[in-house]
C-alpha cells in the first residue's frame, strides 16, 4: 500500500479535507487520520467492496432511526470507509440505562421483513469476516433456521470443525424452532453484530455503536449477542430496554437459541472452542 492509495489519501478523497497526520488504530485495518480542520476520523480498509457498502449502509440505517448514537459516515468507496472517530470513556450506569432505552427504540423502528438488508446495502453482506446473505422471509423461525443457522452449520461440518453427531443437536433445534421461538414478533431493525467490542462507551457519557451487520431480525438476537461476550453494565442495559419495550415472557430461556447464530459464525471463523459452546447452547435451547 502506497501513500497514494493509503488511508490519508482515502480520507482526503472522501471528506474533501487535507490530511495532516495518520496513525494506525487498534486493529490492522483501522487508521486514525487528522484533517486540516482539526477533526480526527476513522479510516477503515475493507477487503471486499460489498463489506464496505454493507457497513456504510448499515450505519446510515441505524442512524436514520434516531435512537442510538452511531458515527457519522463521511464517505466510502470500494476499499475504504471514513467515519467520525469516537473518543472513548468508561462504562457508566446512566449511559447503560439510556443505551437500553435507545436500543429498544432502534428495534422498534423496524424493518420490512426478516433478513431485509439496509436500504442500498447488498444482499451478499458480511458479519465480521464471514459472508452473510440478507435473504428475506415472512416467519422468523423458518427464516432463522434457513438463513442464520443452517448455512454456518453446514460450513462448520464441511470444514471439519463440528462433528456430525454435534450438528444433529443443532438440527433438532431448527426442527423445533416454531415451538421454541416464543410469541411472534415483528421484524426489528438489528445492529446484527452486537458483541461488546462493537459497543463504545464514549467520552461524552453515551454509548455508540460501530461495525454493524445490520438487517431485519428478531430483537432478542441483538440482546443475546450482548450477553454472549459480557457487555459491561448489561443489567442496566436490559433494565432500560425492558422499561422502554418490555420483552416477551420466557425471553431469558431463549437466549441460547438466539446465540446459536453468532456462535456458529465464530465456529466457522475461529474453530473448535466455539463448536463446543454451540452444542452447549443448542442443548440449552432444547431444554428451555
């Protein structure tokens, strides 16, 4: 990568301002660029044009709801995405409560269907480094099984990460999804990859969301992903959420069911340790 096609050049091209400095961020594909008006922006390199487009469209779709804070997107092309940099602070109980209320409002903003991509976003998108197809469906149990569980289950088995007997446990969950899913819910506007690394506790005392895999889905899936990797102040987040949009009875029992999707994605990407957690979650879902 030369300076002519690097992050500073991308920032200049996509913001219309001159770059005065460039620093590598916390991850290899992230850079912080200071512009000549004093602003510092995040410049993210994408390996696939669809991934860049999906993230840009997702951030705009979340922002349109006016419910949660997301960085302003200044521009993107086939390789680069430029957005505001969020100065980070520390987790705060008040911010967590407000975030829970805001997340409820985001979900309530809704989506046309389960699996719908953000306006202008691609059908063939990504969750992290894993491909994710945004194919729509009318009933959540069928859609969740066919579009969010079974594709990654097949990849895990084909890749030798998950054994056939273990996969059979997950397949039993899919077969019983209509009875395990709980009361019907309308399609929610999901962040889609809401693990704690994508939840920024801002220096302004508010929570900001980054790196979405946004799509229409079941609101309990976002909440289950928050719990999967230990979001700080989760009890306050859930209290704020339930205050704004009470969850259906039995939602806690359904957490393992909704965690199957991210756990299978991690199994495909990172291997055997997540395969074991996937089977544990599947058995919990069946027992729930």
